[in-house]
C-alpha cells in the first residue's frame, strides 16, 4: 500500500497558476514534453526502485495539461483544467480503473496549508532538450521546522505556463515551463529532466476522462486497497 500511495504522491507532486504581467509576450506551449526520472540512490532500496516510474510524459493544450506516468503499480494519468482549476486523476491498478476529481476549493485548501515559498531567478542557464533554460531556486521552510529547504529547477521562460502548476505547492508561482526539476515525495528524492519537446496541436478529446473509469474518492480507494 505504501508503494501505491508513493506513486500517487509522485504524480500529484508533478502536476503540473501564476499572474505574469509579461504573459502576452510569451508563447503558449502546445505539444508534449517527455521527462526521464532518476532517483537518489540513497533514498530507495532495489525492490522499491523496480516499482517506481522511469519516464513521464506531459501534454499541453491551451488550458489543459495531461501527465502520464507508468510504474510497476500500473499506469497513472492526471488531467489538469487550468480554467476550472480542477484536476482528475486516472488510476489503472491491476486491471481496475478509477478516476478521482479534486475541486478548485480542495486544491486551494491544500495550497494554503503548504509553506510559503521564495522563488529566486538566477542568471545561470543550461541547455535542455534544445532550449536555453534559466536556473531557479525555490526556498521554503516546513511548518514547525526552522530548517530551510532549497529546490533547484530549470525553466524555459519563453513559454507561458497558463497556471499548469496551480496545484503544486512548490512550483505554483513559477513563470515558465520546467524542463528540469527535483521533487521529494514520501522521503524519496527524484529528478525530472526533459529529453524531448515536441510542439504540436493535440485534440481536445485526448484530455477527456474515458467512460470505462469508475469515479471514486481517495478515501474510498484507500479503503478498497486495505487502507
């Protein structure tokens, strides 16, 4: 059960609003970005490593973002609607298909509980998947803990992100689309690096919830799989 919850945390952590006065000058990215996922060797054992995902694909279409990740526990998909400010998680686990929708209020409640972040844009750059990306440092302190955490990320500033990180407590203030970033979920350290960026139009039907997915809640799902 811990591995199953870890998988959900990984996807939730990624999925993937901000107010940017220069947004009109930026291009809205439409297409797909593929990421390679690597892990801090000291944070996981070999058995768990075999269950964790190695690749993530994110698809973008004006106000819609779909992230897909496949692990030893099955396929997980999250669809983000930046206009409605909602997410829908699709879980295909051992042949059973479930959908979990998170409302705008639920997302806002979770963000409000998260530590406040400080985003520092540096002049350091690196080329990733053919794009010059700017290094960003995100700093925050966990509640009831004076230790400051730093997260390093690299973003393509030329693209407007249209709020694609609105449900992410670490990156929801970022101005651009991340092509490299780090995440810690359930004490597991992960790094995502973009390997390809493909600009193209994606049909809206690709972001619809399939009819064969049963709508449920997180609590019902946990109870179903043993709590």
